[in-house]
C-alpha cells in the first residue's frame, strides 16, 4: 500500500494505548524521513504543562473511543485522514476551527524553520 505523507500516518495507537501491538511492518520505497515519538517520554513531557495535558487527555480519550469502535479485522497501524477527520471533529472539534491569521503566520514561520533544520 502506498502512503501519502499528507493523508496517512503510522502507529498513532501506540501513543495512546499501552496494549497496542503493531500489525505489520513498513518499508520505504524511496528516501524518507521518519519521526520517532516514544510514548512514555512524550507523556512525561506533556504532564509538565497542565493545559497541554488536559487537551492531550481529551484527544487520547476520543481517539481510543474511536479506535475501540473499529472492528478487529479492520484495525491497522496506518491512519487515513479521510477515516479519521469525521471522528476527530466529534471529539475534538477545536482541531477543525479556522486558524486565526496570527497563528497562520506563526505556523508558516515554524514550518520554514523545521524545513531548514531537517534539510
């Protein structure tokens, strides 16, 4: 299966579920960049900011509720944006609110920064 970097991501359930077992493996067909985010350090860092932790907890609960509603034979390590958007808009509607112009400018600058860092 070909994955589109803008429409798919891999292994998110491992961030939110202690019991997740990967269902396969990934092989890159071309040069790729992989971002590894370990669940426990991620959670420990998040706990240092109560506001962020509250949002992440809300997201995690919604994500797990959505995941638990997927039939076992349809589970995957691959998340498809089109499958996820409808569910996420229910449990975290603020993810889909329009971004204020000042935040759009900040996001644009940060995106440029990360492109330089990882170039």
